[in-house]
């Protein structure tokens, strides 16, 4: 539990920092790119105003922008200007201020610019400005922005690298402090589990006494509905107590006292124990258990997990429908699946099935509804054994499937087999 919380904390911090710094980098990239385009447009407008060339004097006329391009920017500008007729054919060109474009390429540049059907844009690394002439032709000025783009790309690259380094550094600091950060949470959960465990053990004694007293009364007075009701409630209290204790202990893990468990035998025996009840309630138990599936764990936990899955299926199955229980091995995992037919299960509730004490509205009105901790206990046992549990309901809500995946026992003859 502690390790998982620390990993989640560190991962959350790293992802949050990475996303934040990534957004900042993108915004910076967008602002710098917009500023670069604005500067290029100012220079292009000056080129257009002076009939295809930049003035030599340093006193530039107002262009209608808040900030004029600098003298350095205009002196270093590399550009060319094309004049086109109304058909889009190049009539004349001025290539005196660039060496990157040849006379044979100007027609393609002109067509690429006109094809975009916009006043401003880019053709490769050239920013262009299109001006419609009174005779129906066009004047297009192209400004080379290769150098500025390379500078911007270099800047963005280093911003991204520095952002990543900063995120890793801060995440490393959080990782070093994570043990102290999660310690109050771990201590609180440990005390909570200890309380539930102690309470469960303390409840076993009075429940056992009540059960024994009920048996004595049945011997003296004979069986009657009141004694039967007492016994029924004792069984309910016993089941609740055992589920709470299992839920609390499973949260502590089972690695320290894990043993080689024949899960095939555990599942077979657990399902067999529900045979009479299933027959009495009009259900058929269909089992398909692969032999020799072994896992490392606690037999009593695994038995209770399996029993809870079958019990849950019996409680909420449609009348007279079969219940399917299968156990098989896929790769290095054992997969236990329990499937039953149900009545109008809401698929949107699947994500809540394993919440502690959660009960759907249908479950609350069901005559055999439990306390809402059965599937929570199943999940706790699965996770304590290094596995996971998932639930699924068909879109029409007619079939419910719960699957538990557990790693098989490593290094044993069963795994090799």
C-alpha cells in the first residue's frame, strides 16, 4: 500500500509538472511565432510600399503597427518579389535580395502562394504577402524566415529540455520526501484495519454464543420461526464479520506468509459447496476448471473470494438461469470468471461495484441484498495476491461477468508444466 501510494504521488507530480511546463512551452512557442510573423508582415508591407525593395534610409515610414521593424531586421532581410498577370503567370521578378530561389522556381512559388487563397501565409520557409493590382494581376513579396525559424526551433527545443530537467528534478525531490508525505495516510489506514480486525474478532464470541444458545433453545422448544430467524441473522452477522476481517487483513498483503495454493482445488470445492443452494433456488452451476492451476497466496482468502463471487452471482441472477464458473490459465496468469444472467443491470454502475458499502438501487430492494462489501473484499484479496478484478455488464444489462486475474506460482513445477 505504501509503495503504491508513493508511486502514485510521484507519478502525479511528474505528469502535472510535465503538462504544466509543456503548456507553458507551447504558449511561448505560439507567442514567439506570432511575434515573428508580425515582424515579417511589417517588413513585407514596407517592401510593397516601396515597389519591391526596402529603403536605404533608417527613417522608416509608419506602417500602422505598434512597433516598427528594427534597422537590423530590415538590413538582414532576404526577399524576392514577383509580378503576375491576371492568369497567374509570372511577368517579372526581382531576385536581387536572395540566393535561395532561382528563376526556374519562381513560378512554383507563385502558384503555391495563390493556391492558398489568402493574403498572408507561408510557402516553405518564406512568408508571403499578396497584393491585388488594379489590372487584375498580382504582386507577391516573399520574405525568407529560415534563420528566424531555426532560432525559434532551437529556443523551443532547449525550453523543452530544460522543462523536462526541471520536472525530473522536482519529481526526484518529491520522491525523496514521498515516504514522509504518505506516512500519515498509511498510519491512518493501518489503525483503521487494526480496528476492524480487532472488532471482527471481538464480535465472533457473542455471535458464537448466540448461535449456541439458539441451538439449545431448538433442542428444548423445538424448531420454530423465531429460532430460525435468530439462526438466519446469526449467519448474516457471521458472514459480515468474516468479510470485514478478510477485507482488513487483505489490505495488509499476503506476501509475508504466502504459500503454494492449488487454485483449481479451491475453486472446485467452493463451487461444490453452493450445489444444494443453487439447486434449491433453481439455478444450475456450470463449472469449467482447468486442473493444476497454482498461485502463491493465502488459501482461506482465496476460498472466501471465490465463495463471494458465486454467492454474489446467486443473489442477483435471474430466476432459473445458469451460473457459469470457469478457471483457466493464460500465459503467466490464472483467470477466474463468474458469469450470470441478470435483470436490467445498469452498465454505468460497473465502475462502482467494487466501492466499499456501495449498493445499487436494485440491490437495496433485492430480498437477498448484502451489505455492499462483498466485491470490495474480492478486489482486496485479488490485489493482495498481486492480481486484479474487473466487472462487466452487457449493454442491455442482461449478463454480468466478473473476472479475477492472478499471477501463477513462480518457480514451481506447476508453472513449468
